[in-house]
């Protein structure tokens, strides 16, 4: 007997003695202090509840939906097909849904949790539309985390950006710089990826595009010295934010993590509590590898926020759900394209809506 068949039998037994919906609501309440996901039917995951502020982000929502189109096509088209000719969510169908969720790369653990929750509600699911509604609500509940405590703003606020080669660090820094500048903040970018001349050129173009200052040294300069000078320049010029670009792979035998730690120490030498944030950029197209990268970098560097890029180029958008469900590091921004505006603050409700509608 398959896992789901066993599980389903067990659940049918439980149904008579417990109230799974309420039990689950308690669990959500315990895990997430945010009131907006604590209701058992997750009404707040429905954007029809949008307030005025949210309406403004309709354009962002469309852009997000476009970016997630590959993942959404796999999830929603296949759910429609799986349900064709069927009238209820039985154990066989649950098994097929499990396979489908696995292909979106949310990970085994997260898939199991979702299947478990869906199977508890299987009595109320008789078509694809109902299944998608339940999935959307449950995915939303899995991703929602209490907002991280915001520290009192520092000036300058120093952000170090790390991650392996090619994940989108430099591009993301350009987008972030433009975003902060658009909010009226003074920004300086530090070109501490000094190992390739092209990297500094690329960042210079982004700085121009965003209309912000850049601090750079000659090729092969000491990255820690660039970082130090960037913070010094920001202090001298009264800037609000410093964003430091770093290398993802080194030509020499120098260990990447050691080099990154050196940059971190150099920044702290100039400004004792800096860097205030260390963002890890990961590429969503790498699927489950994204999770292991996050663990690795977090152990060495102490990551304060994740940025997941290239969600527009992949059918593995489920990796966001896995990351939110299994890691304690908040997902701060997501990249949905190569343009300057293609960076969005991560919003679990919006993300779930974009995946299943
Ligand atoms: N489609 C897409 N491409 C991206 C995104 N972010 C970055 N890229 C592309 O990924 C490639 C590597 O980016 P880069 O910023 O140089 O990565 P780095 O090595 O980490 O600095 C470039 O071609 C970028 O245009 C994104 O959100 N979506
Ligand atoms: Mg780069």
C-alpha cells in the first residue's frame, strides 16, 4: 500500500475523532505570528481583499504572473488534466499530485507537508478549481513568516551581496540601487568583485543606469580595501545605503568564504556594526541546489536575507515554497527578469496567487 493510501485511511479514521481544520489553524497560528494567515480558510490570501495600496501593485502582480508563467503552466495545466474525468480527490490522484509538486522543485519535505494538508481536506475537493484554491491557501500559509524585526535605521546602511558565480548578484545590485534611489535614498555601490575587469564594467553600467555613485579600484585590487573605501565614501558623502558586490568564484587558490569574511571584517573596521545585511543571491533555475547553497553560505557568513533570481526562466518556481518552508532566513526579494524593474519585494500571498490563478 502506498504512503498516501495508508495516510488517507488514517485520515479517514481521524476525521471522526478530531477537527483537522481547527487543528491546522492552531498550527499556522503558532508558526506565524502574522494575523493575516491565521484564519483556517486563509481569506487574506485572496487578492480580492486588496486594500488601496495593493491595488497600486496590480502592475507588479501582472509582471510576477508573467515571470512565473513556466511554473504556473506546469502546475495548473497539469492539475486540470489530472482531474479530467474524475469527480473526487482519491489516493491515486493524490499520488499524481505529489509527483507534480515534486517537479516544481519545492522539495520532498515540503511536498509531503502539502499533500498531508490537502488529503485532510480531500472531502471538500471535487474538481481542479477547488484543488487549486486549497493548494493556493496552503502554499500561502507555508510561505508566510512573521516580518523580521526591523532594526533602527543606520546611516549608512551597509549591505553585502554574496553568492556563487552567475546567480545574478551584479544585476540584482543594479536593480536594488535603482529601487533605493527611486525612494529618494543616497546610494553608493562598492565594486568589490575585483577579479574580472568585466565585472567592474558591468557594475559601472548599472550604477549609471540607476544614477548612483560607484567606488572602484584598479583590476585585481584587494576586495576588502574596496569595501572599506565604499563605506568611508558613503560616510563622507552622507549617503544612506552602501551595496557591496562580491566575487562568486576566485581565480586564485584563495578560499571564497575566507575572502568574503575578510570583506566583512574590513567593513566592520570602518563601521563597527556593519555590514547590517548580508544578502545571498540564488538562482531559482538551480532548483534544489539553491537550498544547499543557502545552507552553506549561511553557516559561513550569517545570511540576513535571500534574493531568488531568474524565476522568469524556470518551471522550478516551487523552490520558493521549499526555501520559505525549510529555512529560517527570510526571502526578501525575487528577480523576475533582466530589466531594472524586474525585482520585487517578496510577498507570499501574491506569490501563491500568481502560481495558482
Ligand atoms: N531572466 C533573468 N535573468 C537574470 C536575472 N537576474 C540576473 N539575470 C541574468 O543572469 C546573468 C548573470 O548575472 P550577473 O548579475 O552577472 O551574475 P553574478 O555573477 O552573480 O554577478 C546575466 O545574464 C543576467 O542578466 C533574473 O531575475 N531573470
Ligand atoms: Mg557579478
